[in-house]
C-alpha cells in the first residue's frame, strides 16, 4: 500500500486554551496522537518524556517561553532531532529569526493560516517523500 | 592839518561802522546767526561790500542750520520708530514658545532670546561664543555630542542650506543643558545676502512631551494588535472547523465551538473598549459630567454581567451596604466603568468556590467602596506598577491570559478625575482588597 499508515505523535504547546483545543481536535480527527502543554516548562517535560515526532510551538507563553524551551530542547540528545514548527504572531518576528537559527524547522503566523493549511504543513514535514 | 582831520574822520567813521556791526559778530561767535546787517548797509562805503558779503554769509548759515535741524528731527523720529520696532520685535522674540539663536557667518552666537537662555542656561548669555560649545547636541544614533561640521547648525550655515529636525525625523537629537538631556525639534536657516551666507538663525523647542505621546500611541497600537491576534485566530479556526469539519461534529461539540467564537468576540469587544477608553484618557477627550448617583444601584446593575462567569467558577458574593448611604457625586459612566473593572477583576482572579465581598460605607465627605477577593493576589514586587498602563503581573497573565492591562489604569484615572482616591492591599495568593472613595454632594 502506497499510503503511509504510521500514526504520528504530535505535541502542541500554546498558552491559549481555546487554540490548544481546536488544534488538538483537528489533528486527532486527522489520525494523529496528540498531547498538549500550556507553557514551555510543561512542553519541555512532555517532549523529553514522550518523544513526539513533531512539535507545534507557540512563542509567547508564561513560565517558560517557546524560544527558551526550544533552546533547552536542542541541548539534549533526544531533543536535537524533533521537528519543530513555531506558531507565532507577526510582532514576534525578531524572536522568530533567532529561533530559526536555533533549529526550528519552520514557522507560521497563526492569524494567516487555516487549520487545513497547518495540517497539510505538518503532514508534509513528516512525510516529505509523499506527494502533497 | 586838513589831511590829519580827514584821516581822523575816516578812522572814526570806520570805527563807528565796525562798532555797529560787532554785536552781530559777537552773536555769531556764540552760534547765534540771527543778526541782521540790513540797517547798516547804507550809506555805501568801502565796507559795504564786506557787510553785504557777511549778510549773505549769515543768511546762508541760517538756512543750512535750518536744514540740518530738519534733518536731525527727521532722523530722531526715524530712530524712535526703529527703537519702538526693535522693542516690539524683541518682545515678540522673547514671547515665542521656542528658543531662538542668531549666529554670524563663523557660527558665533550674536543673539539669544529669553526662552533660549532658559533652555540653554546662563552660559548662553555670553555672546560671540562658538555655537557648538553652547548648543550641545547629541545625535541619538551615535550617542556622541556633535562638533565642527558634524554640528547641524554649523553644517547648515557653512553650506548655506536650511535644515529641520522634528518628531517625524529619523534622526533624534538631544540637547544637553546642565543636567538635562531633552529631545528637541529645530530648524536652522542661513541668512543670505545675495549668494553669500552672512549668518544663521536657529529656532528650537523641547519635544519631550510630544515624543512621549507619540511613543505611547505606538505602544498602544502594538499591544492592541498583539492582543487581538489570539481572539482573531480563535474565531478563524473555530468557524473554519464548523464550516468545513474534518469529521462530522456532534451537536455538543458544535455548540462548544460556537461558544468559543462568542467568547473570543466578547474578548475583542472588551479589548477595543478598553483601548478606546485609555486612548481618550491619554488624548484628553474624556469629559466627565458629575451627577447624583446611588452607588448601590450601580453595583446591582453591574452584577448580572458577571453572573455567567461567577456560576462557572462557583463564586458567591456577600454585600454589605450601609443603611445611611448617601448619594455620591460622579459621572455615571465613570462609576459604571470603575465598578465593572474592579468587580470583573475580583471574579477573574478568584479561585473556584471562593467568596467576593463588596462593602459600601458612608463617610464624612465620601462614599467608600470596598471590593475583596481571596484569589491569586498581587505579589509585593508588582505593587508599584499595578495602576500603570498595559501592566499585568506574571501570575495574573498565567491565570487569565485575556486581560488588557488597561483596566486598573482606566479605573484610577476615572476615580481621580472624579475627585476620589483608589488604593489596595494584597499579597500573592492572599487575594486583594480594593478601596475607592467617591465624593459626596455637599
């Protein structure tokens, strides 16, 4: 079968509960295994414990922000290779470029992307050989 | 013998003639040229020509004097006019809000008006100093005090070109005067005589106020757009999920999604209202009209708005209203805003199942409103920033990400403009008690 039947593990880290919920619902419907975290501290713990295939990471969060979490993640063996897509708002652009230097895979601006686009983006990052 | 007598007679005749005319010469020697020789021109003799010549001379002198006096009078009048005009110009220049400096072609100061002296200090009073040693200008980009050709005034005068720097300019200039460092706007204009630059004028003013207002507005816009993005994304994604769901959604889930959209929208409404209120306060377009207000009624009218949130968090409210409560004197909208802000904060930062206490007490000159909650409280290190614009404590941000940071800023402004006072007591995790005094009528 040409179809890839792997179930991917997705960690979503965002401090806004409604956004966390809708993304979680959408990706669950798409057949992903989803875990969520509401701040960088929780996100880092989950990432190191659960080893997700990809992380959707918000930047502005209390306790530990996305930038710091990414930095700490990349400093670990397991964390080096996890794909990370940053969720951001335009006003964070300087932070975004720093994060890209830190090995984030990509970034997207929340207000400009539809759920379908995000799902497509995540899938393409996880299955680069599959036709879009 | 006859000869001697003739000679004697002639000598006497001459002497008589000279004696007749000497008063005129005596007067002339002291500057009085009014003498008249016409009476003694006759009879004609050897002296007549001399006397006629003298007469003409005296006339000519008199005419010349008259001309000179007329000229002097005219000059005096002209000088008076100039002096009056100079005094007028001087008073205009000194009543300008802006500082004015004049320089010669070598950039040495040859004029300062009073506002300039006030801004630059007494050292500006010494004329003929090089302008770059009195008008100490820092370019924000380099942080250095400019000198020589780098000094905009010197550059402008030497180059014969006008230059302006103001709030809109990319370059920011700071004037160093004594211990002050103020941002200024200025215009340098060379004074030209034909093609040659013979000096320059500098007009300048302190734009600290404008600069702060400008920055405050940009900050407000930046924060607004940042805070709006989350509810905008929420509405977008939930609506998207309802319109074209990946899999069929249950009716429960659909309702839940619609509620999320509604709440996000409410958040945006509150945010925009807060921003407008804060903006109006900043710009000064708020006009408060005090009326006789029953504060307990305002309390009752505000509670229903919070009912849903209170039910969700299982909060109760205890009201203690002084039976002798007088009417307060305050603008009704201001009172509503104050009540709403403080009550919604109490609800927002309470923990589940807690009680909120509201008390209204009658005091001598005011009504005291007290609102107490037992929730997350305000840590001591943030106490001095609580009422500042856009400030939110970190624990507040974690507990309730959807605050604007403007509520207490607006509340304080409203209270103080209405003649009251607001203060609080709080500790982290020990809840918070807010007190407001509202003035009473008579």
